[in-house]
C-alpha cells in the first residue's frame, strides 16, 4: 500500500535581495496564494511544483 504525500514547492524571485528562493506548502491553494503575492512586478516570477514525498518509515 502506498501512502505517498504530495507537497507543493514554490520557487520565486525575491526582488528585495535579487535571488531566487523557495518555500514548501501542504496545499495547492496556499502555494498559489504565496506565488500570487510574489508576482507583482514586471520582473517577478514564481513556479509551483507538485512533489510526491514518501513518508519515512517508523521503527517498530
């Protein structure tokens, strides 16, 4: 049985420091809101990637 979890990585350009950065979110809605806030200027950009993560195995 697979118990894969999906998380959403937002990579964006931080104009304040002139570098690209990334944040991780549990839901697409949270990721979309964050990305929208960082796409306000002409040179701004953000990319959302859905990533499947396998949970770590617990010791018995």
